[in-house]
């Protein structure tokens, strides 16, 4: 270490440089033990996340069922009105009241329901979809 002390001002500075070099060399290689340790930390984090979300499961299910019920109800009503319009009047004519009613139901779905339905379904099924995508990508 005496030649390092001539390069640097003190031997403490030389020791710090050597320690930094050793630490950097250690961080370059990612060992199997470190990988296993990181996988264990991620698993623990995920289990803690699931545990903390247990209280919200009922609320998430109620939101999903409620929004899906509204979406399905509007879809069934608008489809039924279109079917009835086919038998009662010419659906291509501008005077058909049934077609305009079905279109207004569809407009209501677009403005008030579809965006909420999409977001809630993404949150409800998103984690399972992401997990299956990751599992498929690993294979």
C-alpha cells in the first residue's frame, strides 16, 4: 500500500479507493444466491400486497358486477330495440323511432358506461391477465 499512498494524499484515501474497487467488482456479478434472494423479496412483497387488498375484494366485486349489469342491461335493451325496429319499420329510414331510441341508448352507453366498464374490468381482471402473460413469456 505504500506506492498507493504516494499517489494519493493519505493512506486512508488509498484504502477507500481499494474498497470502492472491490465493492464495484462484487456488484458486477449477479450470483444465483442474489437472484434467489431477490425472487424471495418479490414473492414476499406480492403476498403482502394480496394480504393488504383483501379488504377491498368485496368492493371490487360489487363494482365489477354493478357496472357489468348496467352495461349488459343497456346492451340487451338496445339490441332488442333494434330487433323490434327491424319488424316494425324500415331501419334505414330516418322516421323510424325505434332505431333512434336504440341509438340514444348506445350514445348513453358511450358517454356514461363504456369507459367506467373498461377501467373497472381492467382493474378487476388486469392482475390475473398480467400474471398469465408473465408466466407465458417465461415459458
